[in-house]
């Protein structure tokens, strides 16, 4: 199936494309289409497989890293489009405490815990909870019940993620969750964007603006030190739009950007976080979130060994992930926003990616 040849539809809708089995569980793709944009979601990892929209000349481009078939996601890849959790990014020494009780998580990036562990949410088969379309939007909701003790996390946690495509060219990703025991939660989507549709094999020429005054300082290994420092006067100052390539060389240990920026404003409100733009395609993407900030990662360890849906090799700095979430290792820093989820609470994280043209 060549996803780029399916005719663009302007009536909002969605359809399931059955795709195969993993053991006895069916893998499928759901395609949402609206306002000239098509988004393909796979139930393995509740993954965003593709986001296809026309460039400024009407040529359709798939602007996210991924594969053309769900089965390909079972192999090794760096979280292409994945739903990441239960705790996105790192937890130091794979341990945290709640009310004096220590929980030991899987240390899948020894000695730390990364992106939910060995079999995180990115490797679970999610179920379809509902599909929806009206004149303004089309949506799909997926669900997964994470059992008590999975990857070391306490509590049976019922998770859902809804992907919605709206009339104003916006892809919303919205998570809800409840638990039966005090636990921690920090969900994100790990899509990697290259707004040229990977016709350029680096995002060094993209423009990025990040509406953050501060970042979370970290030590080698990517664990926050606990210090929140001003971006002013550093290579992380993206308060005005900047060409990403200007700073990629400034972080030799990380080989590029792999940092957490904090949003200012009331927690819980949907606020503008970042804007990414590519002059060649003319595509611009604005990110809003109700999360405390985002981790931005410029695919620093991509090495050309994976060929993606676009038929090109994914090379170093081939794309950029804007992972809206709580601060890494938040459970081990009392002054960071709380990641606690208690029985009776409803976790709610919302991020939107809005597309327009330069
Ligand atoms: C995040 C992390 C990176 C890396 C990638 C996955 O962005 O911050 O350090 O682990 O995910 O490859």
C-alpha cells in the first residue's frame, strides 16, 4: 500500500485498515482524514505511523518517522511515533518512593529507567475504545489496562489515548488515566518530525521557537540535577525562532539537542510551547500543551541503519521529537511538578500539533 497515493479526503472521517496478527492479537491501522491531512494510527504502541499533508505546492508529504506496516514496529527502533510511559524519559537509578515505600523499576538503560521500561506502553497492543466523526472532527480512542507491578510500577492503571483531527488542521493527542493505588504517571508521544517529508535528511535547516525561559539542568546520563536554570545567554535560548543547526554542535556529549524546557504559565492550561517550520516545504507546526514543558531530541543517535516509510535512511539529526511531558525524574525531585496519580484522580494530558504554512 502506498499511503501517499490514497486520495485526500476533505470530509472528516476514519477507517480501519486490518493489517495482520501478533500471536492471537490483531494489529491494525486506523486512518483519520480531515482538512487535507491524513494520520495513520496503529494499535501496537498506540503509535502515530504517519502524518501526511500537502506541502505549499500541494505535494503530499509524510512528515513523521515510521514504517509502512504495523509489523515493522515490533523490531528495534527509537520510539517512532510511540505512546511512551508509564513514565516518559528517565528515572534515576530506576527507583522512586511513594509515602516511604521504595519502588524498583526495570533498569532498561542501566542504572536508569527510560521511557517506561523494557516492555513499555510503546510495546503493548492497545484496543479500540471508540471512533468518532462529525462535521468538525474525527477521532479514535485506544485503551490499555496496565496491571499492578508492570515494569515495577504500582497500581492497576486504565489508560486511554484519543487522537483527534480537527477542521483547523490540528492533531490533538489527549491522554486520560485512573489508578487503584498511588502511582506515578507521565505520558507522551514520541513522534519525530521532519517537515520536509525527509526530502532533506537533516532538520538542521528547520526553524525552532520554544516559549520557555528555563530548562532543567542535567548530568551525564540525562538525569536532571534538580536545578532549573534560565535559557538566557545559553544555546538553549530559543525564545526567538532560530535555525536549529546553529546549536547542534554545542552539545558534544548529547550529539545535539536532548533537553527539557519548562513552560511558564498555569499548569494544566493548554499553552503554546513550540513552533517548528521548514522553509523548503513551507510547513509550520505549532505545539500546544497542558504539560509543564517538553523534552526536545534531535535524533542524535540515528545512524542510517533504519530505512523508513519515505524510502530514505534515517540519519543523524534526521528529525526532531518534541515530547510534551512532566520533567524527567520528577518523582525524585520534590520541587518538580508532582507526577503522582492517586486513586480517585483522573490524569489528563493534552497536546496539539497545529499545521499551517509559512
Ligand atoms: C528521548 C530521550 C533521549 C532518547 C530518545 C529515544 O528523547 O531524551 O535521550 O532516549 O528519547 O531514543
